[in-house]
C-alpha cells in the first residue's frame, strides 16, 4: 500500500535551549534509514521551533504542538497557522489528549483546527484516543469514531493528515496498550474511514500509534500491518537505542534526554 513509516517525537513542554541544541546534534549525527523509508518529525515547544528547524538535518522535519483555530488577531497566547506557514514549519500536532483534557478542547474545536490548518497548507498529525473509563465501558470505537467524524465533517482532502491513535490510558500511567489492542483499533479506524470517507483514504492514510511506545513493544507494534508509525512522547525509552526499528531509537533518545531530571 506504500504507506511510509512515520516517527514523530513529541517533546511536549520540555527542554532548554542547551538541551535542544544537544539533541539536534545527536539527531544530525544519527544513522537512520533514508527518508524514502521513514519520515522523521520532531515537535519541540513553539519557542524552539525556529532554532530546531535551522539546525536540524534537512530530511527531518519539525511540527508545532498546536495552533489557533482561525486567523490570528486578539487571541493572547495563541500562535496562528499563518505564523507557522510564515516560518516554514510544515507540520502541526492537533487534538492531543493533554490539550483535550487539560484545556477543554472539544471534538468540534479540534475538527475546526484541523480544517483551518490544512486550509493554510500545514500538514496535520491529528490525535484521537479513548480514556481508560471509556475503554472499560466498551466504547473505544465509538469515542475514536466520533473524534474522527468531527474531523471528517470539516475536511475533504486527507492527503496531508496523519491520524495518531493515542489512547489516554497508556500515556504516563504505566499501563501499556498491547500491539494487538493497537492493531485492533487501527483496523477499526480504517474500516470506519472506508465506510464514511472513502476506500482510498482508508487505504492510504497513515495511522500511527502513541502511548508508552518503548523498546519492548515498538518492534511488535511496528510489525502490525495497520500501525504505520509512532508518536513518541515521554521517558522510559532507553532500550530503544539497541532495537533500532526504523529510526525509532533516535526519537526515543530525545525523550530519554528530555526526561532526565
Ligand atoms: P508517551 O506520550 O510516549 O510519553 O506515552 C505519547 C504522546 O503523548 O504523544
């Protein structure tokens, strides 16, 4: 199907300028498969985007972690899609569960953001995922379908979207989704897209997994036919450095580094 493996590093709200520079140096020196095989995108906090972009090797790209829902203006503290485009930032992460939960971003708001960012020419890593309560109540698919529907209702071209299935419960909780659990949701998502968007989008869109991706599970996860990559966040990724699955270790290194006290 030719879906290129995608590895995203989500640095969240971490790092100093010195740390960021060191990490970029390490990335630049790393041996990774060619960009034909794997797409590597790192997402530093806004303030570090220009420096990371300017220092990073050209085949790696940067993503913002958010952007405003419409054109800029009197929205104190926000960063607009136009600003990202102006700085040549190609990607943006939208709808991360931390923003949905902590900042009250609704499905509709995330859908509006995705549509606006795409309309300005950004590529979007759109995050969806259920909470533990929702999983235990058996509503995982309803939740992720509703989240995806709010995006589908607002966009028609999915070619610049990567869908990140990030269940909330494996993020920083010690509970890890099994490869089978990830694969199951990815397959269901593809079925949903097939039925509700188009067979072409269902076949071509990259659905990546995020949530406690580690050296212990990344090979198995990547072996699943419907897992097209990862969004790697926090810590505990040390062992990745010895497993080297399609460059994941590289992003893992960033998160180890950033998670050090
Ligand atoms: P994690 O985070 O790898 O620390 O679980 C993933 C994410 O939040 O994108």
